[in-house]
């Protein structure tokens, strides 16, 4: 090989950030393999890429060849309509193209390239939508570790463990071991990571106060993971190698110890856990939409993002709602484009402030009169919650689920808490303990919860319905539209729904009469146990809408508790019994078949029955595609997954159109049939 | 009204014991109402009935009238072909018949009348089968309280509580509060009633030693109730008014206390609980078939019973198997006419004698090698179990379920037990406690159990398969036929069955090769979670038989834990949400629909797929009828319900023939179609 020989590897655009700039390396006097093998350090392909003035780029060395390559690059992109990864060689100053293929790229690059190519009219908007994976979009929304800082930490051996990447993004903070400390420390301005073996509804305020949550137990749909994603918090869950010692306030891991107050950094996108602090960089999109610290005009990436979302909205037929219990969560979801609330869990409100005392008083009451008295205290607070939600949602539908969890979840756990409560309520600790014991259940998932609570204690449903309709009337009087949809959980039998609906309708009538106004509302049900899906034709006689609760439907259809599945689900996925975690992605052959049956039976009874999904699957792209296929009207997901669901819905609509076109093509022409 | 007037009420046969003898009362100079109202004491209708020589029966007073009545009685029975309840009046020595209707009767009478009427050629065998309710048959098998003694106890106010009639029959014994005491006291010749808040698998030997079981918690399908019925033990369950104090060894109820060692008497047919001892009378049928203390020729009732069973066998198409884990249980079932074992729960064998130590050693092992070593100890014992079962069953099919319950059920519960085990195994108590903690599950029903155990620990399935096939070879060498059917529990996905079947088939091949013989066997699965029913077409590719586990299928399809349902199932049945307890009787609209789907899908793949049921419903008459309707091949029930299931199966076949006849009648004749 002579002086006039060389070889190069290049991308038609930058695979890291998606910039529309030719990007590559070359070697003089070398074979292609030399570049790939990394034996010699290659040179930059053009002046723009140069970081070292002493070297010569291809552009400088052989400007004519470079121009030819650029021309080829333009032709290739025009022809293949995508960013190409190309190899070429130069012999006697003559350019030979060796290979071209679609180039791999980062999430950021995929996103930017797709949008740029529409602008350049290389591809259609629909093609752009198909080129951005919904989960790639997720990465755009998350704070990340500063890449250099993370690299430093890795090299220093600070990565101490790896758990499940349960809540994407990166967070750094001081270790605290309980929710109360998380709140207190956060109030005095500390950034904290809440470290727990697992979390329960009582930890919610602490979770909200923390930068991130780290648990040693539980899977991708454990309480910690679910709530973290709903809150948009970083979360690494089920990190089993951590030995969390609440008593000594220390984490022991691989011979190291991390004390309360020391820094940890967790990457919820990868599951990595680091000892020490690592700097994070926030997402521009969130700064525009949520924090409002950046104007749309200041962020190129936000503008691109908004454009992609606009295209998705034009294409998709599936509605996108959000799971939100608080006005602030709802506001974020609306900023992301949510078209309603698909699931408001009223029990989350029961933990706010002093309410838990009234809730506990209700549970401990000896009779209905006692329960009603305690519920009276809750009524104005629940009403305020709904006023807040309705106001934020400005006439968008708000689906409110009546009380769902078993009552024992609201009672204290430790002896000290029991003693405190006894003093507060003026009863004996024994009485409380005896109540806790009597409410203990062998399998709480399948126990006294959902509508079974409202059926045994109709006064609870009554209070909740009253709070909903009084709030609706109040907001309507402020000239803000309201669309409440009351949703009865865990229905398995038409008679359950009938009884609960009667309570709701009666309260609505009373409240409307008292307020001399009326509000349009619906009463529907969750379809979350197999019997509901199987008897959906019956249930649709009473239900004005269905919402598939695929978290519980997966648990019951598969006979698998998501809290306990950790022990066997990993070997199960490894042995390919299930090719994915059915709690993350809808098991189409099982749960999906029941969903389809439910939709078809339901609409057989009530033609235009509105059907949605409010399980965690509502924010998972493959599951969203499935929901589109079985004809749901909407999916509901956590606020931070609204845009992902939108993109997935758009892609499903495009895919479906394609399939239908193919089907039409394949079908024999009509006239031939005659 | 003159001297020659009178009025009478009579049954054409004795409604109490079914004797073929005219039985009634009359009053001279009276209206019919006088007899009914009981204002005057009526007189016996004939000499046979007289207990007081000073009164005159109708037969004596007006022999001509009496003869007329007898003639009418014969005509009425001939015409109505059933025992009649008649009213007549006499005016001026002339007989006027006022009314006749089918007479109410006791279970004993119903049974006897039906059989006698066939003998008298008044009705057909099929009609006789339709006239005995299967549950009436149950009453014939049970010991009962001596009626006079019970009456005395009631009058003395000894009835202290009422629970669920969970295991029919009557039992009296001294109160003991734990299984160990039950065994010890029984060994020294005492009759005991085991009184527990609830029971667990560890209590089995104590339950077996006791005359009856009384619990304060749990429903009709609680562990205590299930095991009691399987053992044929008297059981009153869920008697919530009892305050059972283990520490002080006392029951407190309604201000009374019953100490350890004092007598209680429980009626499992009515749910009544008495303080003190009440004499019981044994069932003749059991004395012939099980105790062998009576010869068939000595018992008229046994002969009638055997005849009815013969008729049932002629008519029914549904096979009847039994759920039995021990040779003695199996022998009883065979005596009742069971045609195979439909469910042998291998885990029950794990509690026998010292085996539990080996089981615990296996659970506590740190690795596979440790588990295998412990399993080696269990192998010969499990093999012996199967040798026993195969020998008793003499070539009838024996369905053996591989290990099903979560492992934590085998670990000790109290600190003392933990300490004992630690010493036995030479490990620290901390290690055991930590294992117990790590195996703790939020919802064990939906946890790491069933085939999930065998998939994570294939060595367990391997040991069990080896025990089965080695036993089969050994028994076959003794020229006794063997038909093992290995059943994999809790399958929800074809891949689970595939993996477990591979283990079983490989072990079978090895054992057959080593023994130079072969045994016909099948590998099948339980259908007990909704996903299995929904994907039965897939599962039937591997499964050689299906057995519906309707206990768990009801729990998962309804999303209802049977252990926890007590709190809401009573109001549920009261409010007619479910018109019966779905754990007792198959919920046809939900669980039944899945069963039908499973059978149809399964047979779509494998035309002659054998389908059975081994849940508790297999012994419940309405459910047996449903099983017939959906085309199951057999039902399997506890030994003491085999005859009930037989009768129910016969009745279902008769009903079905009727329906089909009607359907044929209604269908337009074929030639019209042309």
C-alpha cells in the first residue's frame, strides 16, 4: 500500500447526539480492520471534529476524496432514508465504498435524527414516530449523572451494588432510613435518598421528600417502584445484596458500610448504586414543562420533543390519561398532555396529615355510629382533595376509585405506634392490638378489600361519594366543568356493583338536590379479577365504563403475588417460561385474552362501553400497543409516562394501519368473488 | 256432629323411619283442624301404633272405615307412586278424603321408602335414585347423638355455641388444646376433641387421634374443615364466640369456662357445641364397610344402601375417585367403591414421623448438594408410601401430585421449636429464623409453591418421581397392577409443565432401565389458576390429563382467599351477591365457565383428554352434576363422600337423559328439514 491509500469508518450523522454532521475516523496506509481493531489511533475525518491541531483530518489531507465521501454520504441517506454507518477505503487516491448499514445510536441521537429527517423531508412524520422507541423517550425526561463524574466513580470502585432499575433517572443524596427522617431532613434543605427494606403506604410523604428511593426487597412493581414512578422519583428496588440495618442505621454491602447521613447515588435507569455523591444533570424537557425554569424557546430539545408529541397526537386513536391522586401530580400529567385522570386512588389521601387518625378511629369503631362519626371528620378533607383535582383537570374526566386496600394497612405496625395511637384515641393498646390481630389476613391480596369493604361498610362508600359530588358541585359553581367517574374496585359479580352503585347514585341525588345543581357523572368498575372479565356481559348491564386493573388481573390470572414473585420470576424469565416479566408487560396469551373477552362481552351488552386500563401496564409501550389492538378507548399511566404512552399509542396506530393495508392487499379483490 | 264423626291425618308410610306401615292419628267428633292445632290429643290410627291400652285406635273403633282408608292409601300410593300425607274425615260413618300430598320425611325414611317402592315395583330404580338427596345419604353414614341424650342436654342448657357444620356426625370427648396432647391422651385411651383457633398441616396427627375438631376461626373450607372431612372426622369450625386461651388452657364462652380435660360434645351435622358428654350412636353402614364389626347380613340398612349404590353404578357415567394420601384412607374409599385416587397430596407424607426433620434439613440447605442429601433421606420413606397406596389400589389409577405448599409451611413456628430444630440439625437458631424470615410471603396462596418449587428446585420433583416409579416397579414385581398418574400442580404456562414433565420422564426412564421393567404412567396437570384454563389448548399439548383444582381455581377466579373470606362471605351470601358459598359449591357462572373453556380447549388439542376434578367440590352434589354436564370423566372427593358423589353422578346422568329427551322432542323432525 502506498502513500495514497487509506481507510475510514464513519456515521452519516453523529451517533451520540444526532447532530446532522458527518462524523468518523480514518487511517492513512491501513486496512479497515485496523480502524475497528483499535491498534492504531485513527484521525478525525474533518476539521470540525479536530481536537488536536497537529493532526490532519481527511478533509485537509485529501479534500477531493472528502468531497466525494460527503457526496456519497448524501446519496446514501437519501436512498436509505436513515443514518448510515459506512466503511470505505482509498487506493491510489481513489475512493472505494466497502459497506453501509443503518447506524446504531443513542436515545438522544435517535430522537434528534428522526425529527431532523422529517424537516429535511427525508422521511415522513409517521416514519419518525416509528424510529423513536418510547423507552428512548423516557431517557430524555430523566436527570442523568454527569457522564464524566460517573466514569470517575466507576473507576474509583464506588459502585457497590446493582438492583432493579425501577424508577429511571439519577439521584444523589444523604442516606436516611425512614420516612419521617426523610421529611425532616428534606425540610431543613438536605437532599436525601430514602433507604428501606421495602416501603408501605405510610412512607409516601417521606418518598415524596426524597430525591430517590433505594430498597433491598421487592420487584419492578413493588410498592416502592410503583409509587416512585408515579411520583417521577428515581428508584432502585430489590437490591438484595444490601443488608439494611434499621436499628444501627447502617447499610452493609460487600464488606463496606454506609452510615446514615453519608451520600449514596443511585441510577434508576441502570439499577447501579454508588457510595458517595455524583453530580446530576436535569432534563431540559422537565425544566420547561414541570419546573418552568426554562422557556420553550430556550430549549431546542424541548421544541423537538413538542413537535414529536404533536405528530403522535395527530396519529394516535388511543386516549391517554394519568394515574394521579394529588393536584400537583395531575398538573404535571396535564402539562405532559394527559387527557384525564384514569385512576385516582382515594386511599392515598387517607395518609395525608392528621387524616390517618380519623381513618384509624373509623377502623377501631365498635359500630356503625362510631364509624360514621369518624367518617364525618374525613368528609371535608376528602372533599377538598377532589376540589383540588377537579380544578386542575378543568373539565377533563376524573376517574375516582373508592377505597381499595384492606383496612389493616392503615393501622400502626410497631408497639410504640400502637401505644401512641391508644393515647391519642383514649383507648387501650390491647384494644388496638386485638383489632390489628383480628384484621390480620393470610392472603390480603385476596382478602377483605376493594368493593368488599364498601359492601360490608356502605358508610365508607357513602362518605366518599358525598365528598366527590359536593366537590363537583362546588367546582361547577365556579364555572369550571367537572366530569367525575366513580369507579368500584375488585368487582367480580354484578351484584357487588349493583349494591355499590345504588349507594353512589343515592348520594349523588341527595347532593344535587341540596345544591340545586346537577353534574354529569358515570359509575363504572375495575375489571381486575378473572370473574369480572368472564362475566363482563352481566357486569356491563350496570357498569357505565370498564377500567382494566391489570396489576391485580395479572396476579389473579397467573395466581402469582407480585410481592412474592421475586423468588421465582427471575428463574422463570431465565428459563423462558415467560419471556418477560408479566407484571411489567401484559401477558397477552393469558391476561390479554381475558381483557379481550371482557371488552367483547362488555360491548356486546353496552355497545359504546368506554374501556380503559389503569394498571402499571398502561405506561409500557408493548402493552399500550396491545391495548390499541383490543380496542380500548384509553390507557392511564403515571404522569411521567404520559408522553411515552402517547408515542406508543401513535406507533400502534401506525402499525395497525400497515397491518390493515397488508391484509387488504392479501385479500382477494372483491370483484373476483362474484 | 254425632258420635259417628271423626277426622284423621296420616302418612301412607312412617315419615320418621320409612317403614311400610300406615301411620297416623285421628280424633273422634272433631274437625281436621283440631288434629293439626293440637288442642286435643289425637288417638293412634291402628293397633300397631298403640302405646296406651286404654285408648281405641281407628282400626278397633271402626274396622270397616279403617279398611276403607287402607284401601284408599294403597290406591293413592299406586297412583302417586310416593308416600302421601293425607287428611280425611268421617261423617255418619262415611269416609271422606279431604286432601293428599307428597309427605315430608327424614333422610332415613326417604332412603328406605325409595328402595321399598322399587321392590314393590311402584317406582323404577331411576326414580328411587332421584328421590334420595345425596346429602341425605351423608346422614346415614354418620354417628349421631343419642336423640334422648341430646334432648336432655338441650333442656339443661348445655348448648354453649354454634359454629359451622364443617364435618358431619357427632362426637364427644375431653378438651385438648394442641395436637401433641391429642395424640398423647388418645394413646392412653382417652377420647378427645382437639380445640384450636385454627389448624395447620402440623396438627394432622393430632386431628387424626381426636374424635372431633373444634375451631374458632376459618370457614367450611378451612384447613381444619378440609382435613376433617377427608379423614371422616366430626368438625365444627369457625365458632367465633369461643375465646380459646392456649396459655391458660381454657375455653371461655358466654360467661362459662371449659377447662382442658373437661368434656365437650360437638355436632358436625348441625354445628352445635355442647358442654359435657353426650352419648353417640354409630352408623351401621360404617360398621359394615369400615370397622367390619357388623356383617352385611346383619344390617338391613347396609343392604338397602348397597342396593342403591348398585343402581347408581348402573346409571352413572361419571367416574368416582377419592382424595387420599394414606393406604388406610384409600382402603376406606375403595370399600365405598372409589375407582381410583384422584388426588394424593404428597406433602401430607412429609409430616409423618421423623420425616419432617429431613424436610426441614432440605429447606435449610445452603445449596443443591445439601438439598439432594436431605432428599435422599426422604426417598425411601416416600417410596414406602407409594408402595402402600399402589398395593391397596390394586391397579386402579393413582394420581399423585408433586409437592404443592410453600416451603415455609414446613418450618417451625415457635421460638422453642426453632431452638429444638437448631439443636437437632446442629445449626444456629438465628440461621433457622433467618430462613423463616426469608421465606415469609405477603400472599402465600399466590407465592412460591406448586410447580414453582419444582422449577426452582428440580431435585424435589426428581426425588418424588423416583419414589413413585421405584414403588411402581416394586409393586408390579409382586404381580399387582400399578397405574401411576403424576400430576404437576399450579401450572399456568405450558413451559412450566414441559420442564417438570421432562424431569419426571427422565427419572421414569432411568428407574425402568434399572429395574428392567416398565410401568404405564401418565403425566398431567392441575388446572387451578385461570391462565391454565384460558391456555388449555396449549397446555394439552403436554398434559396427558387435566384435573381441575377448584379450591384454588375459585380463589383465583374470584380473587378471594378462602382463609380470609369468612369476614365478608357471610354478608355476601346474606345480601345474595352469591346465592351460596362458592367454596362449597362450584360457581358455575365464573369458575364453571373457565372449567368448560378448559375442557373444550384441552379436548380441541387432545381429543380424548381425560378430565377430572379434585377440589372439595368433587363431593358436593350440585357441583358433581355440573361436572357431569361439562363432560368431565371423573370427580374425586374425600373417602367419606364417595357414595354421595356416586349418587349425585347417577342423578346427573338421569337428569341429563331427561333433558336430552325433551330436547329431542322439541327439535323439528329431520324429514321436515328436507
